[in-house]
């Protein structure tokens, strides 16, 4: 059995892994794990990733969790072009710096914005207090400003003049609140121009393919009662 990638394109890190693999011509078997159907709770998926999270990778007898680890594994095994994860020590450190920063900042507020603005009220039938949503959107705005000021600055891409895995991780995060109707790019021309460069670099068709599911998330029917309760318990941290 060759490389298998366990993904749900509703998930922002799954989209980053999917785009990276497809763009670099990495052959893989797609194993879809539908999070909103609770398929990550199944025993069969638990054997692949006991953390019960996607993305997950299976390469023969080797399994791997966590999106950043998967991206770097793929870049090294398949010797992808250097700009994705540079050999130069300082250039690589810039990519590492962004990947380390984003977990508790952009990832957190983008996920909370999307769930609070759309999936909690629509999919789970749970209203979100206006003050909690307002605080989340204010935090998202602060993170976007840091993304521009600290990482993008006046460069073409987040870590320099060429696209890297940092850009893939960032753009897939930002499309989460976009799918919920957040005006992420409209008042930020620098960030909007960066988005266009990223889309062009990966290819607009591939970008749209990877984001088709999340951009239709507002049309998802409500969850059944049993799944609602299970997801409410596992996702309650997103209401803080």
C-alpha cells in the first residue's frame, strides 16, 4: 500500500496538506474522514491516529499525525522544491517561526470565528452570545494585523519572495472565517494582494477545489441529536 492521507477538506490543516500534495505531484490515496459525521471517533480511524484528529498520514507501516509534521515529512521524502521549506538556515527558521506562532493565534481565532458565526447556530442549533462572538472577531482582527505587520510586511509572501508551507497554512486558516461571511480581506489590500499571489502560485483551480467544501458549509443540514451532543462536548472550548 502506498501513501494514504486521511483528510476532511472542512478542516483547514487538511486543506493545506491536500494542496501541498497535489501541487507537488505526490501520489496518495485519499481516505476521507468526515468530521461532521463523527467518523474520527470510529475504531478504524483510531487505529491510524489515536488522537482522533485529521489530517493523518499512513505510509506503509508508518503513521503520522499533526499537519505541520505531515507537511515537513512530505517535503523531505519527496524532495519538493526548496522554496516550500528552504535548506537555508535563516530562511527555514522564518518558516518555522510562523508555523510555531500560528497554532495558538491565527488557528485559534479563525476556528472560533467560523464555528461561532456559522456552525454552532446552523449545524448544532446552539446560539452564541453576541459578546462572545464580538470578542472573537476583535481577536481575529488583532491576529490579522500581526500577520501583516510581523510576517507579511512588504514581502510577496509570508517568509520572503517565494511561497512556502507557511503561506499554505495561513491561507487555509483564513478561508475558515471567510466561509462564515467574515470580511477578512475587504479592508486589507495588502493581505488581499497576498491572497491573490498565493492562489496564483498554487493554481486557482486547485485552490477552488480544496475550498469547495468549506465555502458551502453554510448549507450543511443540522446534525442529528446524538451527534450534536457529542460534538457540543468536544467543541465547547470554541465558545470561550
